[in-house]
């Protein structure tokens, strides 16, 4: 998982690349065209391989009545993203993205179910993007940070609160197929947004992010 120390290093590298692109000779990096995209995306995000400990902690809690009955950590997430691409030259470009996403998940414990954990998560991410324009095909890579918020609720009524992850890092690669003003979008990546549940005595870790795959549509203006 990406460490806290690696985040400023990567951010500095991206910003340095941006400065180099803009400071290169104008004949090579002249701005030819701007793109603005609104993207509507839906996909799946899987937290199962992140190593967080929340499910194990609740299974070991006697008040939760036993093992989780639906251990699949995959959720359906939906997002809206605004992209601003500045195209310096004919092929290589830099861009910025702002993405707002959300998902809900529920985990039942015991057989029959005695307790339930409900999560409602929202994210606001800021992305630096590097992309290629190859005719109607626009591949890209992106890194960024932002905020991840969650409403955490145990149905036994003892714990219900809102909190946010203190550290968020996202990385992804994608492909946009341009069809006039409209486009089709595919991307895959990973978001790290760990949160320690201080309200529980064992202070387990809940990962709000995970590996994800999204598909969507874009509109350019």
C-alpha cells in the first residue's frame, strides 16, 4: 500500500512534469485545443485484499453473534467527474479531474443474523492526469488525493458516527473512446483510504477504498 511518505514524492514528480511541459519551447508544446468533460461512471470496488481488520474484529465480538454471512467486500460505486484537459501539442497532454463518488455496503453477522454493520461512503477526489490523444482514442494515467467520508452504523445501536480517512491516495489508468461530443470510458485502479475505528476498544482498521473498475460515458464541451 502507498505510504504517507510516497504521496508528497509522487505529487512533486507530477507537478515537476507539468512545469517541464509548460516551460518547453512553444513550437513543441503550443496549446492547440482544450477539452472539458463531464463523466458519469459506475463500477465495482473491492476492499477484500487490503488487509483491513474491521470484519475480523466484529466476528470476534461476542455481541455480534458469530461470523459474517456475506463476506464479499465488493461494492457498487457511482461517480460524477469533471475533467479539464489542456492539450500541449498534438499528442501528449496534462489534465485535472475532480470526482465525487458514493457507495453503500451491509454486513450481517450470526446465523440467524443478530447484528449488522452498515456503511455509507462518499468521496471527493482530486486527480492529476497525463494522457495521449491518438485520433479518437485517449488513454490516460492519473494520481491524486482527496477526502473519503463514511457513516458507520452498528445495528445494536451502540455505535453510529461519521468520520473521514486521514490519508487518501488514488491511482488509475483508463481509456476514453471519442465519438464526437460523446465518449465511452473505461478505467481501473486502486484507492487507499484507511480509517481507524477509534470508537471501538480494539480500534480495528476499515479500508474505505480498494481496487476498482469503472465504465462510463462522457460529454465534451
